[in-house]
C-alpha cells in the first residue's frame, strides 16, 4: 500500500462507525485494505463482550440480574455470517431483565478488471445474492402493575451495506434488513433472499462495507420476572455466486473479480480464507487504525 501520506484518510461509517481505513489513489495496487470486527456480548450490571479484529466465530455468556443467563454468538466470514442472541430471567420474587447481542462487520476493496469489451471506466453492476433465514422466539411472562402491562421482550436484526468510490465518497447504501419483533409470546420464521447491488466502473477499485447485528432484550418491571427471548440467525446469510453485469445489463460469464483478501466472489464456496490467516493479515495493515469495540445494546 502507498505510504500514509499519499493515502486519502477517510473514516468508513458502517451502521455503528466501527471501522477506519485509508482509500487508495487512482491506479494504486489492490492490496492491504481489509478490516473486520466480530463481537458477542451479554449484560449483567455492565455489558462486557468478546471481540476479535478479524473474521471468526466467538461467543459470550453471563448471568443477569433476573436470575437468568444471557448468551450470544457471532460467526463472521466472507461467504456467510451468523448471529445468535438470547436473554432470559427466572425470578419469582423480583423484577429483572435479560439481554444479549452479536455483531460483525468488514470492509475490503474489490477490482473488476477492464477488457476489450468493457473498457476502463465503463459502468457495470456487481450483485451479491444472499439467503437469509432464522427464527425469533419470545416467551416472556405477562406482568401487570396498576392495570398496565409492565413486561415484554424485543428482538432486532439490522444489516446495512455501503459501497465506496476510490476517493472514499459513498457510492451506495442499502439496508438489507431492519426487522424488530416485540411482545410476550411470539414465534417467527425468517426465510428470504437478499441481494446487494453495487454500481462500479471496470478497471477501478471500489470498496464494500457490511455491518450486521442482532440484539434481544426482555424485562419485567415488577415480580415475577420469568421468560426468555431468542433470535437465532446463526446458520444464515449464505452468499451465492456474485453476478456482474455491464452497463447494458448483460451478465458476464465467468467474470474476473479481484479482492484484497483473495476471496473468490464468483465461487464463494470454493476458497474461504482461514480466520487465522485473516487475523495475521489484519495485524499487518499499515493504513488501518485500531478498531474500537463498542457496546451494541439498546436497553
């Protein structure tokens, strides 16, 4: 990568503003732009979490003030991501709550080379098809105080994707998922296809940034406090083969798609980098600032 003085330092704002990188000058080589964060946490008196600055799979669990146990897991990889969070309470004598969250993000640079049919600078569309599935279950006891319901639970799934031009300006932002479920008794299955469409120019580097999280929170304002809320999207968001279209909407056959991690977007199941290798790769980035961990918890 070029020296920091020759890089345009630009903050990359995902949904939660957790990544910073430096964007390349025109014609710079495609290398050393990758960053990722994987996090899982749960709350007691404070909200601690486990996190790593790379792709990977980690979990966290802790007892909560409602005499229950909260847990979360985040599986964050290039060909898929999975998120799980569960909060519970089990107190017949006291009010209480339970909560947890799981989070992941990444940023990387991509280049689709020009060719005689698609000259440098000509426009195209880069499409990433995902399949999203999961379940949300709420079974939280109804508690009334003064004639009002003072108990319930909420689960939320958010998935945002942003692409950036080579100068760091935002190219497009797409909200791939933003779902909230609330109540005392609820059972929902999510099963849908999601496609992220990114405009680009042949022969010009562009950047992909995704951020996704799931959170759960249950509470009872008066005794008893008994129940659980669970959002299970752990085996979900599977990436299919990327589609590249030219400016006329024609689909390219066997397109060449270069990425700074070496991931093959055209054949995502064929070559998934090992998390350990990516962790070492992240450690050597000269132009990526230290990522800040932050709580993803909405009380």
